[in-house]
C-alpha cells in the first residue's frame, strides 16, 4: 500500500482585505501598523494579498537568517528593488549574481579602514562648517526643519568622498529629487496596476524629470573627471581606473553612473534620516541628552582629539545612535524573492515569491527587548552589545548583502553628533508632532521642526 505525502501549503492570508486590491489599501494607509497587527493575529509567517505578486512576511529571527544568509543563494532582490532600477540602474543595491560580486569587489576598498581614516578629517571639517549654518538659526531663536539640514550635510560629505568636491550649490535640488523619487517608488509599490514607465502619465513625467536632474549632475562630474585625465584619491577615480580581471575592460559612463548614483543616494538618504530621528529622540529624553553631552565635554575638554582612532571612545554617543536606529530603522523592511520553491517553517514558498523581513517589528518586539518602546541607549553598552542577535537588530540589513557602507555611516553620524552637541542642544518646536512615514526608507513625514540653543 502506497503512502500519500501531503504537500505543504503556502502561508495563510489574513482575511481583512479588499475584494479587488487585497491588502494594498491597508499598506498605503498604515503599512507598519498592518504588519504588526497581522503578526499578532496570524503568527510569524503569513501571506499578503497583492495583485499580480506573491508576498510573504516572516518575523522570526531564524526565518530572517535563513532568507538573508543560510539559503541566500535561492533568493534575489524583491520587487521593491526592481522598481528602483530606473533610478539606480545596475548598481550594488539592485544588481545580482556574478555582476554584483564583481562590482562589490571593486567598490569595497572605498570603505576599508584606511580609507575611512583618510576621510575623517573631511567629515569633521564639513560638520564644523554646518555649525555656522545651525548657529544662524540659533541666533534668531527660530524653529527650522533639521531633516533638510542633515540631508544637505550628508550629501556634502558623501559627494566629497566620491568626487573630492561637494555639491553645495546643488544640494537643495538633489535633496528634493531624492524625496520625490522615494515617494515615487513607494507609490509604484502600492499601485494595484502599474502603468509602464514609458507611458507619459503625470506621475511618470514627474519622476523622469527628477531622474534627469540627478543624471545631469552626476554625468557632468564624470565627464569633467575624464576630461582632466588625472586620477584622484576618491571613489570616482577608483571606479574609473578599475579593470575587469578577465577582459581588462573599464566601466563605461553608464556603469559609472549606476554605481555612483547608488552610493550617492544610499550614503545620504539613510544617514540623514537616522540623524534627524536621533536629534528628535534626544530632544524628548533630556536625561540621555545630558549624559551624552557630559561625555562629549569630558573627552574633548581633556584634550582628546576627535580622530578616526578616538571616535569610538565616545561610547555613549554611539549607543545613542544605535538605539535611535533601533527605534527608527532607516531601512524598515528588507525583501528577497525566491528563485526555486523553498520551505520556511511548516509552509511552502513558491518560486518568485517576495519574502519580506519587517526589521521594524524585530526592533520593537517585546520578544527580544525589554520595554521596546522606551529610548534606552544603555541597551548597546559594550558589555551587552555582543549578546544582541544580529538577525534581531538589523539597521544595516543582514547576510552577504549587508550594507557595504555601514562603517562609513557610523563614523559620519558619530562625528556629526559630537560636533553639533559640542555647540548646541536641540528642542522640538512647541506643539509640533513628528510622524514616521514608511517609504523606501523611514522618514519623518513632515520633517522635524526644532530650535537650536547655543550651549553656554
């Protein structure tokens, strides 16, 4: 007598959905709240109803590890990354397979410790320059939005790292286009039926203008560098000089543009959001702000120089930033798509299924954190930090595609916080409500209106 083996089923679909567009409407209204509610009601793995796509949410650390690391070879980037390709082309964030490995190998030296050591002085100098900009607001006692200021500062730093010069005169334009394209991408994700990019809808035309403006800025810098014919000690020259090991060929302008655009935007958007959230959280927790300021004063007043080798001596500053990224992870969700059929837990995962890991849920779950809604930088004290599961705390993702610029970002943010809080404290504008907006990154929806107060 033969035994019939029952095939595993796919993860359950929550019943609360629209008859036509499924869960898309709920995602558009409150994606974070929807995911949290469904995890509580349906468990650690479930499907979402999204027209034309298969989507599964996984919210156990072992599931996240399996998808992002253990079985990562069966996964490519999810649909969200496909929608980023018109903007980023085949840069590190969107490319796959052998091409991705080759490009990552070429870019990796730009983020080695030796290179970061060389960039530290520039980061300090540009942060000190921003002190004057903040001081102009402080003298007037006026409230201002810190998000565009942090965007402009991080744009300045990343552009100097890539191009050996800043984009000060274009910072506002670049910041505005990044915001528009962020909104464009998430709107595309939420559309039940997507119109091809080639169709000139008002939506597509607006995005095309934004991309054209960013392309113009980057191509002009590439053309200028090629015309100079001089190799400089920056990432652009490293990419121009790079040669394929087998063919000896160099990157054409389109390949250069894709890699530069990826690093340019990824190195700005996440850091500026994280810094804005950090300033906001410190304004709401004066006891932690006071402790951090005391550490900054103690170190600098003792004569300790701020350098690449000393920045991690400011341990509480780092703890504050890490806790801020726990509460408001710049990348709040990360996704992969199955190549072949897979199994996660007791369920079958079909090919071409978008498997999403809700980082923000892990960061706020009582399963993994004591009082997760409290701002507690002490969680990241040195004696506790190594005990935190790296697939529970994932501000830079996980697995082989862990963010290549994580050390650059942490160095930059530490320097900026130390420099700013040496001179100022920041208070939230009275009556102003800060609201998180889960686009591709987790942004403050209406900015963060603050008043800078000069320290005595």
